[in-house]
């Protein structure tokens, strides 16, 4: 079955989907996005994803392309038309199509909306969970407002490519003080020797990940202590465990950093407990009922 995309009011074959050459998302990266996991026919943490989308739109003074009830219906319809039971749904809103000019277009220009969905194999995620992944570190070189989930991701792309070329799955951005910020598409965590979970505060300098937020809820249910503080690369390398979180990965153990083993190169038990509890805590929005 061919894939279906939603583009500005129309459901079209994925291989024919297109936006105008003067779409501001294309020309200025003047747009925002969200990615939601689909697990067993449920959209995971949809309420929190839409709340963050609303914040991103507000920060950029951008209007919703349709009202929120219609928005949810469209998201579900794209998932249904692509028959996705396990996978991802991608949502992108740009400021719309207008003559190329740096200033905002007139208020009459409507925000543009693109939604796609695709299936993935849960067995691949299970393999990463079992074996863990490697990460590398790169200097922070992004703009200051990474708390807004914009489509301007070129530094992230270059960091992820560098990780791939070095045989790793992710790159962690490190600030000028040697402190880990976040991954190119994930939030970064460590577990200290006494079992405390540590992740950088999300008030500034990183994206407040939705999976990160639900993982904190899950940790509290398990009685695990969580500290939102800065941690260094050296502390991460000497941690009891390390892991990454994102809607595209949920919780994946990190078993090496810059080629140095973490926790003897094995996935840790606390990460696994947290992943299981995450599945219990996460909001599940049914698509097919």
C-alpha cells in the first residue's frame, strides 16, 4: 500500500506530496514540528506533544493552521490511512507561503500544515534496548533557543552524521564548561553510583523532551530519585548507567561515550525498569477505536 500524506487540506500520495517553493519553512526554517510515537495503535503522550507544539507556535508568534479538534482528527486520519500500528507520526507547521521577505507576512497568510506517518519494526528498538548504543560528544554550536522545537536542525544533522561516521548512534552537545547538554535528537541522562537519575534542567539550553517528562513521572512511581542538574562528560563516562530519551527511541541505554565504555559496556537494570514503567505511565490515545 502506498503511503498517504496530509498537505494543507489534502490527503495525497506520499510520493506526490509537495509544498510551494516559497513556503517559509523551506526558505527560512520558519516552522516548528512534533514527532509522536505510535505503539500498538495508540499515539503516545499526544496531549503533552500538542501542548509543546502550542508553546512553539506561541514563541514564534505563529497561528494554528486549523482548530485543535480538527488537528487531532487529521493526525489520527493520517495514521489510519497509512495503517500504522507501530511507528511515528510527524507534524510540521510553517508560517505559510508568501513572497520571500525576512519579516512576517500579512496576517492573512495561513500557516501551512504537513503530516506524515510511517511504520517501524519494534524488534529493531528492542535490539537497541538490549545491546545499547554508543554516543560521541561535539561542541555546542546551535542557537540559544533550542527550547523551541523548530525545523532549523542543520547543526543537529551534522552532529548525527559525525556520530554515524564514528560508528555511534547519537552525538551529545557539550557546552564550553564541559557539561553535557542534550543529544542531536534526544535528551541525555546518567545514573549515578547510588542510583540517582540525572538530566540537565530544561528551563534553558535544551528541549524539554516529552519522553523526558514522562520518564521523570515513571521514575517517581518507581521511587527513584531524579536530579535536574548539569553533569560533565567525565561524570557520564564514570556513571553507573547512561541512557537517552526521545519519542523516536523511548529509553535506550548508552554503553559507550567517545569510545569509552559505560557500565562495562552493558545495558543497565535501572534503565530497563524505567523503560517498562514508562509504558505504564505514558498517555495512550487510541487511533483505531
